[in-house]
C-alpha cells in the first residue's frame, strides 16, 4: 500500500490525485451512465424512481414541497429538518444494500441549516450499511459505506448548491470509500468496505437506524449505481459547477411509461392513477384512454397533484368488488406510448390508516387502555380470496393486535401481542426477548378469535383491524403484516407490513370537506394569533394558508400562527386551501382584529452573570429591535460593548443580554435604560428607567448545572454547537454534589444536554485521579487554574454507563480506560495522565453530557493517587469541595400546590384540577409548569396558576409545580401524592442499580411486573437508608439477589445475624438473595445457592404459592447455557415450605411466613414474607411454570386474590384400586341428585379401593 505523509490535506490529496492518474483510474474509457444504474430520482414533481421500481413515499406532518432546483435541473425537494423525509417503499429494501459489493451515489444538495449532528442526506443505515450525512457537528459532509467515515472535509454550509459522489469499492483498488464534493476528492478511507444488508428501507433526508437526523435543505437528482463511478463520469456530472442532470446523459428516452399504481385513496367516484414518469397532459387526461370493469363509466380525467398522476373520475365505486383499470394511449413527454392494455387492480380503499397518539403516564398497555383511549385505526379489505390468514405483530414496546369478525369495532378480537419489544419489522424474532408465539396469530395462546388460531376470512369483505401500542423510552416502532392464501412460508424479518392497497382509514371517505372553518380572532398587540381548520374526507390532507387570497410561504399545516400580531395587521383576512389526492377546497375567510397595545414596557429586573461580563435586562413584554442598541443603556463603572436578545425558557424577546467590562464580585451596579420601545412602538416608562444588580459572589457548597432541553443530537458537539449554549439554558440549578440528576438516579428527562461547572478546591497537595460516569456521552474538563479558557479534556464517556459506575462501562463504545484521568489516551492535560493539584488553589472544572432516551446521569468522583479505586455506587465529589459564582439577588419566588390535597383519591378517568400559589414579591412569575412525576401535565403563564389534567388513568402520582422567574431560576414546590382508581400494589424493587437495570434477570422481573399492571419504583440497595424508610408507603418490597447482601443489611451490635434494612417494616416482602435470609430473620446464617438446576419439588400443593401445581416435580427453568446461574435455597425456621430442591428435601426454595409467624430466634414477622428460588438471572431462563409460580408468590405477598381452577385426574392401578390426583381440596358425595359433599383427607393424591357402590369426587379451591 502506498504511504504518504499527511503534512497537509491539500498536498496529500494532490499526491493522491497523481497516484490515481498513474494507476490509470482517470484514463478509463467513459462508460455510459446507464451501466449499473440501479435507481434515479429526479424529483421533477414526483418521488418516483424514473428508471426502476424504487419509488419514494413522502413522510412528515406536512407535504414535501417541490421547488425550483439548480438552474437547468427542473424541480427539487425541500425538506424542513423537522419530520419530513422520503422513504423508499418500492422494491425490496436490501436490493439497495449492495451487500459485499461496490456502489456509487451521486446527487445535488443545498444546506438551509446544519442544526443537528449527522443530519442525513441519504442513508441505508448505521454500522456496515451506507449513509451520506453531515460530518458530526462540522460544516462538512461525510460518507460511510461498509467502513467508517473519513476526516472532515470542506465546508458546504454556505447556501450554495453542491454536488456529491459517494463510492464504496469492495476491491479497494485505490481506496475503500471516497466522497467527492463538487468534483474534487474530499475525504477517503483506504480500508476495504464490507457492505451488509439490514432490512431497512433507504431514506432520503433521514437515517433509518438513527432517527431525528432530518435534512434541512434542498435535494435533487439522486442516483445510485452498483459499481464504482470513474473520475471522468464524476467530472461530467459536476460539469465545472454548472452540472448536468443525469436524465440528460442517459440518451434518448425510448422507454414507454409504466403504470405504478391505481388507488381510489378513499374517493368513491374516482381512481388516482400514478405513472413512473411525467406524462403528456393531452394523452393522460383523455378519458377514452381509460376503462374500468364492473359496469363503471369513466366520466372525465383530471390532472393530479404531480405531472406523473391523474384522477380518473368515474361513476360510483362500491366498497366490495375488485376493479380492473385498463390504460391505452397514454404517452410520456418524449412521445413513448404505454404498452397496450396495461392493467392494474384496485379496491375502493383509502390506502392509509389512521394513527392517534396519546401522552399517557405509565407507558404500559394497561395504562393506555384503562384511560379509555381505545380508538379505531383502519378497515382492512382483503384480496378477493377466501382462505386462512396469519397475522404478525412487531413493536417496541408492547402492543396488542385486534381483528374484528366484520367491520364493526365492537366485535374486535385479540389475535396477537408483542410482550416486550422487537426491532422494526422483526416478525419472527425479537430484540427484547418477547414471546415469539404471541407475535403471530396462528400460535398466540391468548387469542380471543372464535376459531382460536385459525383465522378464515372472506375475500372482498371489510374487517376492522386495530393496533394498540405503547412506548416507554429509546427506539420505537409498530407494524403488522400477514400471510395470505397466496403466500408460501412466513414473512422474512424486514418484509413489508400490510400495504395501503388493502387498507382504509376508519371514517367517511370522499372528497375534502371542512367541518370546522377558521374563525375570527381578536388579540392584544403584539400577542400571537392562531387560525385553525378541521378537515374531513379521505386523508392525507395538504394545507396552504392564504392571507388576502395570497399564499403564505411555509404555512402548510392545519393551523397557522401569526407572531407578533401588530396594529398594522388589524383587519387582515386568512383562509386555507385543503387538498387530498383527488380534491381541493378553500375555507371561508377569518378576520384578525388586533387591539393596539397602549401600555409602555417596563423593566422587571437586571441580573448579572457567573462570568462577571454580562448582565441580562428583563422587560415585562417583548421589545423591538431598538432593544439591542447599546446607546440605550448605561452602567456607571462598566463599559457596554454589545447587546443581543437572549432567552431562558422562551423569554419571547423580553430579555436583552448586555456584554460589559469585568464586574467586581459583590458590587452593586445601577443600570439606566432609555428610549427602548416595545413591538407596538411604545417607549419604556419611565424614560429613562433604572434597575440595580449585584456582581455574582463566589460561594462554597454547590455546583452550577445548566439544562438544555430539546437536544435530539445525542452527542457533545450537538450540544456545544447550539446557539444557546452555554449562556441561555432552559433552566439552571445548584446541585449539592458534582452530579445530575441528584442522588445517583432519577430521571432528568430525555433528549437534553447539560453542563456542570464549578471551581474545585483540593484539600491537599498531590496527584489526583478523576472518574467520569454518564448516560449518554460525557466529557470532563479541568483547567490548570481558575480560568475556564485553560480547561483541558481529562476523561470521557463515549456511550453510556449506569449512574456512579466509575469503573465499569455500561455499553456501546465506552471503555473503562477512558472514564478515568490516569488512563485516558486522549488526555489534554500538560502532563497527560498525571494531574498534580495544589491545596487551597481554585481549579475550574466542567462536565458536559447529553441524553437521548432511557436512563440518564452524569457524575464525577476522585481519589488521591495511590488510594483504592472508588467502588461503583460510591458518592461523587461533594459540594464542600467546590465554589461557584452565585447571584446574591436570588429568586424570591415561593410556590406550593394548593390543590389537590396530599393523598387525595380520584376515580379513573377523572379530570383533576391542579392549582398552585406562586408569588414573587419582586415581580411577576413568568410561568408555572405542573408535573406528574417527570411528565409535564401542563403549564400556565398567568395567575392564578392552574391546569386540568384530563382523563387520568389508574395509578399513583407525585405532583409538583415549578415556578419560573423572569431570569430563568426555577423553584419547585413540595410534592403532593394522589391516587387514581384502585391501582395494583406499589412495588419497591431493590436491586444493584438505580436504573437502568444491568442484570438481565432484574430487567425481566421489572418488565414482568409492569406487564401485569404493577406500579414499580426502582431502588439501589446502597441508597436505602438503614431503617428502610424509603419503602414506606409502598405495598410490596422485592429484593433481588443482584445486590450485595451487605448493601441492605446492618451489623447486629449484639453480635447476632445481620439485621436487614427491611426486617422490621410492616410491609410484605419477597426476596431471593440467599445471603439475606438471616437478615430477614428466616434462619441463623446465610443461605446457599445450587447451580445446574431446572426443576423443583412441590411439597404443599394446597398453598396458593404452589400456583395450582400438584405435589411433585415442576420444570421451572431451562438450562443456563453458561452453567453459571443458580437456585437460591435455605433452611428456614418456622416457615411454610412450598417447594424444595429436587434431590434435597432439607433445602427449601419457596417458602413463606404469614404475618405474626415466628422465624429464627422467635422473631415475629411484621408482615407477609416470601423467599423465592431465583438467582441473579434465573428468570431469563424461566419456563411458563416458573413464571406462574413467581406470579403466585407476588399475588399472595401483595394479598391479591387470584382464582386458580383446581384440577382432577383418575388412574386405575394394577391391583384394582383407583388413584385420584388433584389440586385444591378433594370432596366426595354418594349422590349427585341430593349431593352431600364431604372433604376427603389427603394432599395432592389419594388411593381409593372400589366397593361396588357409586362414589362421586370433585376438586374445589381451598
């Protein structure tokens, strides 16, 4: 391999270009562009592939607009960077994977905004799949195609059109992958690529494996080849910047147009006909070129929304039969005629489904369905074939699939379920250990279909189908597919779901109608004015708002907001044009009335900054552009050099940040403001106005935490490149230790980033080692002095770790070495991995962290060099070691929840009013946010502060209110607990982790409890106080064996067995930590564990903890492949033993105590206690019988009555006697005419000798 010194990028690329020339790469004869061309999207008013079948489908809340593209290229698509992208739904997804092969992608793009790291231009996925995207948070592009990205290249964030070619060469003849920008090699990777399939559909403007990376800008003329393009071909496409549309290089168009789709889209009197290219309007709208069978007449043909589609208007189409459309005579713009008698079948269906989203606290199916939010999703219409159908469900997280026996939703039956979670379109497997039999209708044990697992449907008949799905955190998806009588075998993972050709939304199809017209709006200047419309008919809808009859750019949603509304807008008239694929309608006009703002602005307060070089001026309303004129401000003793608008928590133009010369800590300054006007042109009153502020003071005991919400780019550059970082956070807090959220856990939110800063004071001179733990990525910086400008990177977390997991990474690319400053290879410290600090000296320290979904945390601890490493779970650096600059002018807000009262009880579905008293004697409170746990219920911006939490589902909730003052300080109220309905017991689940759970067994138990509707609070054993008081108020304690027994025990001062933290609590408890049996008072010493077990022996079948199993062996687990997992066992005193180890009856594996029973040393049990046989991960191997026993233990401990049907069987023995085996209680009677049932003595089985007289037996519950 040629090796070149990388002294400069330009020199290196020049040398590479010479090498390419010497190798003859540029001298290849130019092949035709049709050679190896696989797909081509010219975006000239259509998302169709103009040379093959890889047609695109628009995604997003509003239609993707076609706009003028690069000169000479026709149209391009413009994506909004929010939720718009094109999904390639035509063809098979992995036909564009090029697994093991080579490929090239070319196209044009223009950047409107780079506001998210790794924004995707076009992508197949992550890992060994290919993607063209923004290079991290830089202004350049990157390509990964079977191997990782190359280095950052030239900037493309300049508003100009740019051309790209991305290449993967499996042979690595010259390079493995390369990215050309504007005809010039930009970056390359020498390593040979290895492309792979992933079952994902290609997306233009998004990444299917890493969502929320939407492109913001224009895209045009995208093409893909299954070979390596030559440099001559690249130069031809770029054409010295002028560019050549690929369509002009493919030679004369001799291919006739083809019919892509015929779909009514819900139109009862027409068919939307889509061709694969733009067609001649004269031929395509000639009604004589179309015919429909079944007696349907073609009345006329109208142009469609794009040049490749028309609407064939017909007489009425019935919802039952299959129709055939025949097309003749239609030509493309080149004069090629469609093949004679081209046909397509269609039904009278909508082609889409209805999706409804609900914000439901709890994240479980029970929480969703108990909220009475069951809604119709779609009607399903079949191919005209009678036969048996099999349905499959795939989702993340749980879901249920229903099908009605007809089109009436009241007759729906549960036919399949996702019990845990699966990756997208994972029909036959599961990423989350779901029950695979439950995912398919022909094997689901819980089906309620009348003929069980056989679903026979009638061709052409309509059936109602519905999916209910919930999502907690992390990835999310839901889809259903089927196999029909036409299909052989199960669908492959990644196969398409049921297509729109067989689906209609539940509702009335037809042309667009407007059921709620825009209404007149009256607002006070300069408040925003919002107009909205509600449409009906066949979706999807597109919207274009009009002002005075003229289109408003970008106003393409069901509502439009004008902000600000000025006096000059008074009398303006607004309307909206609503369209679906075959009709359009313009609403009535609504008039805007603006009441002039006659009140002048005033100053609320002025606040200094921790950097001692800024002051924020807070007005009581939004002000105009004159607010940033520094001539309007003066501060004696300071020089003002700049002014800008800035905001905390949506200050809405009320805050102006002044940059000043260095302020003196603790000094009081006077700010004078003159001539500043609000948006209505009113001048500040009085004019001038005066406000005072104090320079921040250095105070000990806290760390400054700045929180930045709405940060979908889950990486450090995505946070630090934000315009509001670091000076305009969503909110700030002062933390008592170098950690967030506090106390090593909690839930700080999702899709956020934060920064923790302080001045560190070492207690002694010497060498120190720092440890970082975060979920997700984190960076730790330390300055060589107190100056933040001298900060150095000393440790990092690449992916994630559990809270306070100082030594052990949790997953992804995190390593133990990078998490600590003495082994981090990327250290920027002057003496790399040796950090020497001086006692009493101030050192600036900073941690930056981002969070996507799931658990979240960031924390830092330290040790003196030579000391033992900190244990995972040990405390972070405490606040006594830090100083921070704090505002002497602290927030004076006080806030309490005045209703509801603590422990109030409400019925399910209640609408609960929540009110708060929030008072700031120094000015108005900007906003109060109301929370149920960590879920935002609502906000109110005016006193009295209140919201109504509507249709609340069953559960327990902790309500808090957070008041936001004008500067952005947040003050939280005390917690108020409420109960809605009669929720399942509240479980306090104590493990080795605070969440996320790292033991597979703990996670399986957690998911089991949630799936059964229990409320569960996770707790780490080491965080539980010695008296166990954090469990008070819960209904059941479950203690896992994943924790070290010492973390939930205290030594007995008298020298006896350890004393468990929960031993004396009058709360039922289940535990399977063998070494904690003594701590609960079950036995004298620690218990033991036994590996290699799969069975246990039921010895008390009458106990409810036996779950209805008879005495004898029960297979409770499958074998652990590693042979490491074990059953926990013990020899308790005074317990009721339900099951023992198979070959050792002295070792109990399931036993219990009733309240008041005596254990070891006559300890009286204060509540029900259960010992269960699980080990750390036993539940992951549990059989259905093992899980049934666990459920029975939970139900008994929590005092839940579960009716278990008794069993009875009879067997005649060789000696003529009869053995009766039973569960429950055995009863006998001599007659059934006048029965007199008597209890038969015996447990599990009895042997009866026939006497010649009739005898009747039955089994009953005890």
